[in-house]
């Protein structure tokens, strides 16, 4: 199936990629096609073959409402087919995002019997299933909303609540942030407050930091948190360093956030990309992540095991695209 995706991709997709991924479930081959267009709709699809097999698809529809803005509706589903289980596990999601004047909003709801990590091997920052110790086959369902309001050209305010029901336990968390630019050269001021509840546990934290905004470079940031679970003081930090040159792009992320009840206590991520040599004319992309799960401040049933993922893929643009990429460019 992975080879089939790779062969069909150049005929219909903006980008195709073939690579390998390794994680707790062992190594696997992974194929992906993105940007298949059909009018205002687009489709992405992927398949993974290893000890277990998995496949998924994402559909999106874009609608333009004149001067009001754009709205994108997305829906996706994925299936995990274990080699030693009578029934497959699944995950499905539905969401919408759009911009109307100074307001940008995203809403996503999802449900399933398996985590996204077990499907495609990517370690997300939120891992409520793993923190709660939910086994494969147990149900979870949740929703997340993100609303960003641009107060003026230099100031934005963002509110992000999320809630999830995991194997009989409920978790709710919310974050409010303010970003103010133009007051320190290339550095923007960032302030945040967040809190949540998981089963009988509660947490809250205040944060402050800065965002480094360089010309023609991706943003880098540093955020410091001071939180509590009602008993202990829980300091935290989030750091993101990103750099881009004509020959490579690098991103390094570090997190220590024990106050977040539905997330890993710590996580480190690394991503690097570089143009591939001719005749492919694509991009090599390396992604690595490692995370530590539980602390005494998270769910009592969680396990402090190490989680890791590593993937290497070659992404190739579709040569029949309306605007062929310049040699050495990446992706759509």
C-alpha cells in the first residue's frame, strides 16, 4: 500500500513522501500524499506498514465568504489493524477553522479507541490517553477551541479551552495568552495563564516569556511557567529555537510542564529538512521526539515510561503543479 501511494502520488497530489518511522511499536514504512485537489476540496492520505498496519485520510473543504474571510472544514479518519487482535481500532475527527476580520478561530472534535501516537508515531504535546493509562480499545472523546483576536497591529489575545473524556475520567484545561510586539526590537512580549482539572486533581500556572521575530526566519521563543497543584510549586519552561538557511531548516523544542495534567511532563523534539539532490528535486525531512510521561501531579494510573519517535522521509513535489517549485525548494 505504501508503494501504491508513492506511485499514484505524482499523478494527483501536490506532495508525496515515502520514508521510515520508528517508535514503541517498532519500525515501519510510511507513505503519504497531500494536496489532492477536487474543486474546493482537498484530500490527504497516508499508510503505515510494520508490525501493525495503519491507514488514514483527511478531507478539507475551503469556502471564501468575500470580504468576511475564509472558512476551512476538515474531517478525517484513521484505522489501526493490529497483527494479533480480532478487531481494528479507529480514530475520527471533524473540525473547522477560519478568519473573519480581526478574529481567527479553530474548533476540532475527535473520538476513538486508539491514540494518534499509535497510529502514525508522532508524539503530540497533549497525551491525555497515555497520561490516564488508557489501554488500546478504551474510548476517549474530546474537543478543542482556539480563538485569537487581534486588538491592534501589535497586540493579539488568544483563548484555548479543551476538554476530554478518557476511559471514564474527565479532563478540562484552558490557556489564555497575550502577545505584544514592537516594544523590544525583534522581541515580542508574551504573557499567559492556564489551569485545569483531571479526575480529583487541579492545577494552575502563570507564564511570561518572549518571542524572537527575525526577518526571513521562523519565530523562536522562550516561556517560563510557575504553577501549582494545590500542594507543590511546579516551575516549568518551554523553549523553541528555529533557524532557516538556503540549504537547511532546523527546529529544536524543549518542554518541562509538570502542571499540565493531560500532557507529558517533559518533551524534546527535533526537526531538520534539506533539499534532496537531483533528479528527485524534493526534500529530506528528519523528525525525532522523546517524552517522559507521568509525574505524581498527573493521573494516578499513569506510568512513567519513556516514549520516542523517529522518522525520515523524502518529500517530492508534484511536477504537474501549476507553479513548479524552484530547484531546492520543499513541499507545497
